[in-house]
């Protein structure tokens, strides 16, 4: 369980760095753009003037990338390819699920409370721990 949580935490940290590190990479300590504008493809001055408009620009770019229209055929093809890759990578889990070691239930029959050996042990323990005068 701890392994799954740590994998998720590491993945979330890498995604957070990938999505939100643009402000520290493109802007200097004084808030101005460093060097050439990384957003422009043709050299035109399309750069945001500070960190906040740069962040908004990046978030809108991620939003437009995520909300790209995908038709049904491409979506079905992507799902089939993901299933094929997962079956190719993990075929043993599909055909032979991992066996869980379940310990068998073995009922224990406790010794009766009135057994002679138990009475003797009890009397000897009382005798051993009693104060001696």
C-alpha cells in the first residue's frame, strides 16, 4: 500500500513540476522576461510582460490542448491501442492472476482449565513469587 502511495506522490510531483515550473524558467528574479521570447514562433513580440499573464497564457494553452475535439473513431483507436499495449506488457496478470497467500484456518483446542499440570504450574508459580520470611 505504501508503495502505491509513494508512486502516486512521485508522479504527482513530476506533473506539478511540468505544469507549473514555467514561471521560474522564463522570468528573472525582477519579474522581466529572460532572453528571447519562448512563446513566439516567428520572433514577433507576443510575450506576456510578467509572470501572471505568462501563467494565464500557459494555462489557456493546456486547456486548449486538453479540450481538443476528438472524433469517435480516433477515440476508439486510442482505447484499443492502450488495451493492446497493456495486454502486451502484462500478459501474466491477464491469464494468471496473482495468487494471494491465505493462511488456512486451524482451530486450536485449548487445554482444559482443570488439567492437573496446569494446577501444579499455578501452585508452583504462586509459591515461587510469594514472599519468603
